[in-house]
């Protein structure tokens, strides 16, 4: 393990990989795989990614690298700082019969020197990851640096929510509150973490009932959100530390204004959830003429 990975895990950090192992072992179904593929197609506005290369930064369960494989990616590189997530991704590679064009690597997006040695890709994908590194702006810059001229940069970053309201997904409070909650959660003994998980799940069910929504349907249909699992996402949200956030304007100002990318697609929220961005790096010819 290189020094940057050691440095990034010196503080108490949530074990996303352990949570993703639960997802693979218990919740992964063909239907969830189809949802993951569909979410990629929709946001990239493509039917296939045949002939394109795909870099998955913070691959987690490996599900979206697998989706890229099913959508015909020419080459896939999956990267994660968490050894358990790397093992999860290896499980998905085995599920795909170990294709030669798909590899996984234990590495940190904050390792600028190492990242500079990685090939550039047609699609660089990092969904809900870069805000968990402890140095979000450096992570975004390093990830963007791996996009080919003319390539796409697909990221999702937690929205800045400064108010104290209750949002439609049942979450409440401000972004600052959740920084404190997550910092406390990751320091709790596992038994107390499970108690908090149960309390949060119960509160969500109550919120569904109070807003005249069927809890069974809400939980069952959660898989339509990129193929995810309701309970796995609750644990991910409660424990996801480190945790940073930014407004749409802040991300656009940085990636467009400072890094020079053009915005192609945006899905925004007024809650604590992720804003999704699809940027395009101008082609070499366009860059040279401006």
C-alpha cells in the first residue's frame, strides 16, 4: 500500500467496502444490474459505450464497472482506496468471467503522482465518491485529469444544504449537522451503529406513513435508484465519513471555470442528496483554437 493510501486512512473512516460486500452477498439481483445499466445509459445519453474506455474511481461494489462491461466498454479500470471494495470488484470481474480488458487497482485518487501515470479514458465515472476522500477539490481535479480530450466526466457530489428542513426522501437537517453525525457514527462500537441504523430506518418508515406513502412500496422500489438497496444506502448515509458537499454553482465554477470542462447534463436537488454532473473535456482542436 502506498503512502497516500496510508495517509488517507489515518483518521477514522467509514468502511464502505464492508457495506458493499453486504450488498453483493444479499441484495444484488439481475433486476438491480439492469437498473445500473439503465442509469448509465440515461445520464450519458447513449445506448452503448462500445469502443470507449471507462475509468471507475471509487468502484465500491464494482456494480457500475460491471455495467460498463455489459454496455460494451473497450477497456475498464476500477480503482478504490478500500481493500474490501477492491475485493468486491474482483467478485464482479469473476462474475463477468474475468475479461482481459477489465482490471481493478487499490489506489487513492488523492495520490496525484500515481494518478498522473494512469491512462486517460473516454469516460471517467465517480458517483458519490469524491466527497468522501477528505480532500474533495483535489480529488475532483485529479479525477478530471484522467479524461481524454473530448471525453466525459460523470460525477455525483452531495449538495450543500444550509437549511434545517425535512426533505422529501426523509432526511433532515443541514449539511453541517451531518458532518458531525458521521464523525460520531464512525467512532461508535458496531453494536451501537446497528442501533442507530435501526432507529434511522424506523424514522424513515414513520415519515412514509405520515406522508401517506406505502413503506413496503418505498423500500421495494428503492432499487430503481441506480439498482441500490434501501438498507445498504441507510448505512452508507449514516456512516459516510469523511463527508464534504458543494452547491451546483460551486462544482460548475470549479470544473467549468477552473478546469475548462463543458457541462452536458445535470440532475440537481434541493435536498442533502447528490447533484449529478456530466462534463465534457473539449477536444484538443477546440482547446487549441480558444
